[in-house]
C-alpha cells in the first residue's frame, strides 16, 4: 500500500488541495433537502472514479481520502430527506454493527493508520447504505436512486473514454496490454463498467424519451468495448450476469435488437481501433493463481487464527498475510476471515446468503410489486453478480467503490421488502405511486386505460 501512504503525504504537504472539499460542502448545504440525495449519488460515481485514477495526481489523493466524507454526506442527505421513512429491521443494522466491530481486530497491525482510515470509510459506507434504504418507501424513491447512479455513471465514463481517445498508447499497462485509464487498475475500473452496463442498458430500454435510447445504447456498447480492453475475465462475467435480464427482453423486441446490433457494429470497432495494444488472448485462458492463494490461506493462515484473525497479533499486515502467503486473499470473505476470523466473517456470510434469499423471494412475486418488473430482475441480478465478484476480489467490502455502496443498499432493501411481504404487508413493502410499463410481460397501465379490461390489469393482491 505504498501508493496510499504517498497519498497521505501529498495531502499533508499540500493542504490547499482540500479546498475543493470545503467548496463542495458549502454547495451541498445550499441544495434543497429533497434534492440532496439525488445530487450526492450522482456525484459519488465520478468522484470515486477519480479516486482510483492516479493520473489525476493530487485530486485523486483528495478523492480517495474524502470518500468517507462523501458517504457521510449521503447518509446526512438521506436522514434529512423529507417524507416518510422505512422501518429498518434489526438484521439490516448488522452491516453497521460488524463495521464497528472491525476496529477491534486492527489494533496491532503494521499499517494501523491506513487500517483505521479504511475501516472508518467502510463504516461510512454501511451508514450511507442503510440510511439510503430508509428513504425508499415507494417505487419512485427506488427509481430516484437508480436514475441518480445512472447519470453518475454517464459522467464517470467520460474519464476512461477521454483517456482512450487522448492517450491511447499510455492508457495500457505496458507489457500486459490491459486498459488502465488515467492509471486506474484494470480490475478496479472494470467495476465501473460492470455497474454502468446494466443501468445504461435498462435506461436504453425504458427511457420515456425514445430519442435518448440510441444514446444510452451507444454508451452500453462503448462500456462493453472498454471492459473487453481491460482483459478482466471477472469483469466480463459480471457484465454478462447483470445485463442478462435486459438482453432477454431485447431479444423479444426486434427493432431494439437491430438498433443495438447496429450500434455495436460501429462502437466496438472504434474502441478496438484505439485499443490496438489490448491483449485479448487472456480471455482464452482460464489459468489463475487464485486457487493456490486460497489453499494457502485455508491451510496456513486460518488454522492459526480461526476465531479472531489479527486480534492480539503483532507485526502482521492489515492487507495480506505477508509471511505465510505474500498475496492478498483475492476473495471478499477470505479477507474478512484473515482480518477478524470467524467472528468477523460469519456475520457477513449470513448477510450474503440471507440477502440473496430475500432478493429471490422478492423477485418471485415481482408481478405484485409496483413499477416495472424488469427493474427488480436487474437489481437482483446485480446483487448476485456483486457476490460472485466477491469470490475473486474484495471490492464488495472495500470502501472506495460505488459498487460496494450499492451492494449494501440492495442487500438491505431486499431484506426490508421481503420481511414486509412475509409479514403480510404487501402494499406497504413498496408503495405504488407511478404509472408503469412492464417490459418483461409487455403490459401497460396508465390512467387513460384504467377501464381497458381485466386482461390489462396487474394483480393487486
């Protein structure tokens, strides 16, 4: 983590670079309370993209270490958002409780200051996620979150696109042929593409302004093209998973399908022409060193510290087992196990399995929920993809990604909604306050068709 230490030194030596943060704080409090959450979520995606892009210099350092403050602003915006609030069941607060517990395990690690910063940022992520869910009581509330993140992805995508256009040769890791826009690690920037692809694909299919749909589709194709340039297999698996619900619907709509194919025929060759240094051969191999790393942790690390991880140790690294393995675990739950043992990892494993179960149960009755059923399919698949990604990296529990924040939001929301449905409160699980077009079943409802007939009516109980 030498780069992180460099960032701390830069901020210490150049305190004036924090001036933009104070300006943003001032602007934040000038925004009307009912718009703050939308605006902060919109800004979050590009801000965290800057944080991972070392090519932006001191501003990247500033963004990285102010990410915790950004999450606190989201939590504050959600807490002060006008209107009714959702009741949060105790099990959801386990995200926050475990985040607080994390500080106990790092008291003696070598990188104590960095560990405290990262654990504090993760605590802010959980608070922001849970408080965001408190504002989602209706379908329009859910759409507000999705729309804000979609617009944020559009702004954030301008960074890798600009890097590829302005500096095509310098945007690739030399000798490896992997796309690293503005110095962002290929696997890390891949998470932006995995988040943007389903949100933009859904917007392309459902935008009320049909003139915007080709724009969204073109961005999807550019996103997929840049994801291919990263040569990240885990990124492509995630993109396949999260876009699958939309693709299945598009195949039933020939006009949209041919439009997508036409845009792909233009966008992908354009991207590949700029990324001539890309190494696509990596996709032809399934070879990975992760299995050996996992075996080393399972056999040489966890048996020594099975319950409490780094608690009570001395001379250990917060980021990886230096002596036994020499590599970080490349697995979200193995990393939690390394830091805090079973007492730290098992609660999060429980939340993982329970949130997936709640998401599936909610999805199984999506036709009774308000709004577009396709949106529920996309969101549930997003959460599953996030946990599949967790098998190969720690991003889902790392505080400097919109991906990890949205994971807390989706997991918490699915638990809340399903508990309401399970308790017989179907109407209160998510209030219906918008007309809808069901893209999965091709049904439409609006005021002018209220009496169209029973076949056009959606189930209400």
